[in-house]
C-alpha cells in the first residue's frame, strides 16, 4: 500500500541510489517508516508537546483511539482530548489529540483549537467520495481563511469498506489536491476496524511537526531551499577543520559521531563517497567529500523522505525550525543596558572582521564588491544589509563596493541598532570566541557628562530640520555622494554611517539618523527617545527665514524634552545652502538665539560647493564632550533657579535647625551644672 508524500509529487526529478550504509547512522538505508520507527534526535514542539487537531466524524476517531488503548485526558467545550504517552513514539514527544466537532454551532470552538494546533489531521471516508471533495472545497480553504499555518495530514478512513470494484490509486486522487494545497504534508489511507496503518497516521503527523519539509526543500524545483543551503554550508565549514574545502574520512567520521553518536566504518565511508561520485562527479575529490557532495547527500535524504537526518544535523548545530540559531545561543544578558547606554564591538571582534574582510577581498583592492559581501554572509540565513536601515547606509567606493572602513561601519551600525542580530551574524560567519566577548556596553552618557568626556567609539547623531532645509544633502555628503539639485522629500527615517578621522589619526564612527519633520512629534512622544542620542544636529536653509524659525521651534522642542526627561543632548545648528544669499537679519537672529540658549553659533556649510567647514569633526568633538553645547530653555532655566532657591531654603532651614539643636544641648549642660552646684 502506497502512501503519498510531498516528495512523491515530482518523481521526474528524483535521484535514486542504492544503500548508503547498513548501520544506524546519518547515512542509513532509506525505507518506509512503519514500526519499528527509526531513532532520531528528540526535538520538541510547542511546550514540549504536540497538539493534533482532527476534523472528522467522531466515531472514526474513537475507533482509532480505542485501538490505541488510550485514556481520556480531559473534555472541554464539546471537544475531547486524548494523550499519547511520550514513549509511544521514538521521539519521546507527548502528543495530545483533539477530536473536534464539525457541527456549525461549534465553529468558534473549532477555530480556537485549530489555531492552537501543531498539526491538523483531515479525514475523509474512502467509501464516500463526496467526503474527499468536501476537504478541497471547504476544509482546506477554511484552514487558509483561519490562517492556520501548520502541516496538514489527509487521512482516508474506512479503507476496509471501499468497494473493490472502485479501486483508485491514492496518488491519482490526491496529487491534484496536493498541488493546489501545499500545506498538505502526507496523505495516507487506513482502516481502524482492521488495524491497517493506524500507527503510521500519528507517526506522519508527528514527523510533519518535528521534521517539516517546508523549511528545507522546494518541491517545485526539487532543490534545497536557500536558507537550508546556507546553514549546511556553515556546518560543512565548521567540520572542515583543516580548511581545505573537503571533509576527509576523519572529518566525516567526526561529523557522524557529533551528530549521531555512532562512528562510520571505513567501508561505509567509501560507500557514501561512491554514491555521491556516481551521481555527482564534483561531489568528491582527492581530499574527500566536497561542499557540493555534502549538499547533495542532504538533498538525497530529503527526497527519499529521510528528513529526520537533516533536521538532526541542523539541531545538533543549534538551528531551530526557522533554520536560524536558537535563542539560547545568543547571550542576550551580555548587552543588557540602561536607556542611555549603547553597544559597541570590542577590539577582538573588530580584528576578526578585518580578517574576514581581507579573506573575501580576494583582489586586495580595498573594495569589497557586492558579490563578495554576499559571500561573507553566505553562511547566514540572509544578508542582513540587503534591507533598511543598513542598505545604502555606508559609503560606496567608485566601483560600488565597500572599503574596510565602510565594512566596519556597517557592523558598527548593526551593533548599535540591533546587538542581538549583530552577534547572531558574527556567529554565522565564524566568530571563533565566546560571542559575549565580541561586544561591550558603553558607560552611561549621564556619567560621561559628569566626567566631561565620552569614552565611546561610535556616536549617534539625530539630524532635525524642516523640509527642504538640506538634511538629506548633508547625509549624502557624509557618504561621499555627489550633490544633486533635485529635491525629493524624506518620507522615512534614514541612517548614514561613516568613519571620521580626527587630528592625531584617531578614528570615530558616526551614525547620522535623519528625522523627517513630521516624525519629530512621534519621536518625542517617548520619554527615552533622546537617551541613545549623542548629539542633535539642526539644519536650516540659511536663505529662508521661515526655515530658520521652524528650526528654532524644533530646537526648543528637543531641548525641552531633554530637560523634562533628564536626557539632555549637545546640540549644533547648521546653516545650510551658504552659497545662497542669507535672509535679512540672519546673522543677528541666529547669534541672539544661540547666545540665549548657550550653544555655538550656526555653522555655515554649502553641500553644493562641497564646503563643509569641518562639520563632521565638529560633530564628533561636540559628542565627545557631552557636558558642553547643551541648550538651556527659558523653562529649564526657571526650573533650575527654582531648584536652587529650594536647595538654598533647605540649607538655611538645616543650618537653623542645627543651631537650635546645639543651643538646646548647651542649655541642658548649663542647667545640669547649675543644679549640681546648688
């Protein structure tokens, strides 16, 4: 009797080979999965328990469960649950089976159970073809409408009642449905009355959850999915200890022992390599099994239904069902921080990244081309810099690549904004040390102000200003991009990161975050919005008086927010478009405002003329001395005067109270002596 799986839908692309090994190992003879079941690495589902929701006539499921000699675990809301003990199947993962009602009045309860399920078993009656039609016309679309995104097992019940004159192959019946509904993992026919293929139903349901096909294999192209290839490539590199691009017999055996706790005999290794070489000549070379051959083996296992082999390997190396590193491999505690602290790469991590850059910059031209950047992240689930905010955030070379400074700047930006993702990708690309040694948490900015100097290597600046003030032109010039006369308003926040060299050869990394004018209110709605800001830059069009007025309003809003929350930040004002004539009274107005609030006068620049007046060094200097250039609003000044008055009053009260206490004590001494003399 043939069961139908996803792998069976594309027979023309299958690769058929002989036995790979006779031992219980990673390379095991492929065979159908009836009991006794193969032993694989135990892998838990949600809460260490699988929930299987079954939609069927209740009597059929009751016969299943009677045969399995199960006990009722609980009854609730018209649904009945049975529990399969964890040792019932070899993965030792307990299974809870929910027999749901298909009555219209129970639809709400059914939807609730389906959304909690790890897998869904849809049943039909083999002797009633109309029940199969009901699956494709109602139940499968219903699951999609409810957004139930779990594997589906289709089970034909009452096989013993089917008319022998109406024998139709399962593949002929189910292939069109499986083509339409890719969520169907397996189709199987059974008879509870005659005890035919009952254990297999639950085996395949469990397997669909613990060893799903979807994340690993593309059924249409009959190839491993990109994320699976990337993970297996990383595993291959980790096992290739001598870095010669092939797994020697010893390395292959070490891999086998690590993943499956069983060594391979020399004859088995020869057999494995022969199978690969017969089908893929480049899969084996004189040094051993190549990456191409390693990937071929896993594709072969998956095509022949042995998904547990690949999943065992992936999970042994820390991957979860999304083929990403499990959370327990990321040391989240190493970057716990206060709101005004940031995360930076350590020197150890920077040196590692410099080595990575040199390794992938094959022509040593200090230009990591886009294809070479992709190679750097070829062992990660995807290139994290392909999307915002990292895409186009660093300066490009004339050839469109990244210099070493730009490469390190991108890493600095990712570490600043998302330390967990940065650490995760460091692990993916082969960081050899303890992941927690790759990052450090900076000193609190509040303490930096007290010490009147920052120890940070990465500064983040927020760039404010009205529309068409020149913010984007400043950002573009920071990244070495040519000036453009065309204007397009900035709709979303954007980031720019680059290295700024100071006198003496000292380098600091600066991150500029452009805040659109209509995004300022939303930003300041959060109490801690300025906590991560090392310096605020306010840009205005020096030829437009309304631009200046709006900039001063934004400056007061930001300064006031900093005073209210305790996260005051140094501020600089930039008078952009200095190549144009200034508006009347521009110098007098700007000088008066800057003097009133206690910061430096506006710095004139012209992006069009490439005259930047050392603006980026001045940004670094202001950020490096966080006790200076902090604006003081009228409200903040009044608040400080009030606090000084209160403190002075408290001091007078304290002094008066102390004098009174001393006087009272002196009086008591005097009185005691007088009484003693009398």
